[in-house]
């Protein structure tokens, strides 16, 4: 059962994102002293007492201006309100009632949703009640004086919020698969998210940096729950100044770290750029499962050989992700968009798969029989005694050998290819650790010394 949604709404710079972070005990929502930082609606999980719910943060509402992104922000706020069980409207107690607050109140009175009025920036307990009293005139019910930055009054607000939540469902829900949509700016990440969801879940614009927060969306596909993480476009660090875009890119890297599988979006018109290679390298470095999605396929003039030729060219530049499946899609037309989930599910299953030691050693024996380990100039030949899988997410193997220095990069890559050919792991990176006899002896001696020191 989906968690009930609480929408946080208000004009720009009244502290909505600060309150969301306070209610969810996190620092996920970007907070910056600049209007218009939050644009899309972003979700976090909050809890109070014995209740868990989702808090949706929205952009600052402005009704008398249709300049850049403001109409799209209003649409996102409308969508957030439509799915919410209760809306929390934030106003600035220090600024008093403004014309923008009155416009929002008038709009909300026409909606069929319960509303709670939170008067922020009431840090002083004595003056807070007086400041809040000015807002009775908005006609939105009792004003709650709070301080989002210090937490004062938020407990009383949450006590009221949970009164509107539906009865708790005792059934446990499965943990959703975390799927991060990753790529450089303007490759179509948000368009892809909207195509999957069948609604304008994220604002789409040709302007770089439109998406700033990481946007979480939970849906069901392939019989499983998925949490989709649409991320800010990742540019080179030297091109990014400190501010909202910097925070957005930092959130993108964190989304990679917490994901089960990454969808790396490539622009079919541009091909693989140097920045695409950096982003792909980050995915491999973090050990995430991956599906490569080549977007804007509808804009390519093609014949029966175009896809094969383009895949060969793209894979040559993304050679370190040769294990990741590649899919050609169009977010605009929806072509092959749903196929992302079957490939992503397979990648996640392989990322979590464990293989028995006997099977690992059968593959290693066959690899050695086809190509013997190298011999040093001094006549010493490398020997692989045995191997075992030591971890998952990603699948990791330790190979016990006589001396790791006898195995050069070429032979190590050969062994990795043989493991892939014999065991699969499509869509998932694998890691190999080479351990020599001297390392094992040193570890045993260290363990013995620790045992002796622990003996009374």
C-alpha cells in the first residue's frame, strides 16, 4: 500500500524545503537563499509517532507572473495537491501577510483538500503567537507558529497532520528497487521519467540545469515496486559554480551510491561525449548495475544497419561498461521505454546473485587450461589455487594465487572475461581480488598474535 502524501506549499523563500528537511529529519531538499531553487516536486519519507508518510516539497507559487519556469512550477504544485491527503501551507511570519499569500489562499479555498497553515520564522516563543495571529485573515484555519530551522512548534504541527492520515496498514510492503536515471544535462532524463509515469512528473526544458533536486517516484513494473530517481544533469566540476546546481550534482552522485541500478542516458544525436565517459566511470567505480539508454532515437535517420553500427561505436567509447545492456529509445514517442524495466530487473538480479565455490573453480580451471598463467623472466609461473565469491552488490571474487605480481593486467582481464562468459552477470560489474600466499601467511600470523593478546 502506498504511503499517504503530505504536500508542502507556499510562495518562494518562506522555508518550505527547510521545513521538509526538518519533518523528514534529513538534508535531502536543497536549501539556498535564492528564489526558485526548488522547481519539480520532490518526495521524502517522514514519520511521527507510529505513522509514516511521504512529504512532497514544491516550488514557490507565484500566480501573477508567467516568466521562466513559473507556469511549470504551478503545474507541479497542482499535481502534488491532487495526490495529497493534506496540504501544509507555509507563510513567513516575519514578513507578515503578503499579496502572494492571499493569492495562494484564494486558490486553495477552491480546492477540495484539507489545509494546515504554518507560520514560519517564529523563533521567539513570545512574539510567535502574535506574528501567527496576523494570518487568521487568510481564512485557512488556525495558524501554527513554527521555526523550521530550529524545530520549534513542528511537533504540534505534525500532531495535527497525522489526524488527516488514513488508518495505518499493518501489512509489510517489499522494499522498492532503486533506479537512478543518470546523465549529463539535456539528454532527456526528465522526459524519460515523464514517459514512464505517463504524466508531467518533472519539468522539461532545453535550459541546462532545469532539474536540481533528485526526484523520487515510486511505480510498479514487472511485478515489482521501483523507486525512480531522476537526477540533475552532471557537468564538469570546473563549469559549475557553488550554488543550487552544485548541490543538485552532489545529490546526483548520492543517488548513484544509493541506487540498485543506474540508467545511463546518452543523447543519440551527440553520441558519447567526454562527460558521458566520466559519468559512466562513476557508475562502474561505485559498483552499480547499469542499463545504457540511447535516447532521442526518433531523431536519427536510419536504415537496417544504423542501430548495429551506432551500438558498435558507442560501446567502443564506453568499453569499461561492455557488460551493460544497451537500449535505443525515444522518450518523445515512448518507443521501447517500457523495455527499460525488464533489462533493469535482470541487471539487479545479476548484481545480487551468488555462485557456489565449486562452480567458480570449474570456470577458473577451464580458463587456466585454455591459457596458462604467465611466467616471469626468472622462470616463476603464476598459479591460481582456487577462487570463491566473497560479496554481492556487486559480485566480488577473491582468487588465491602464489604471487599476485605474476599476474599482469592482460591476464587479469582474460580471467574476468572467462568468469563473465562462464557465469554471466550481464548488467552488473564484477570485482576480482588477487591474494598471494605471503598475504595469507601474514594475516594468519596477525590473527594468532591477536588471539594471544586476548588470552588472560
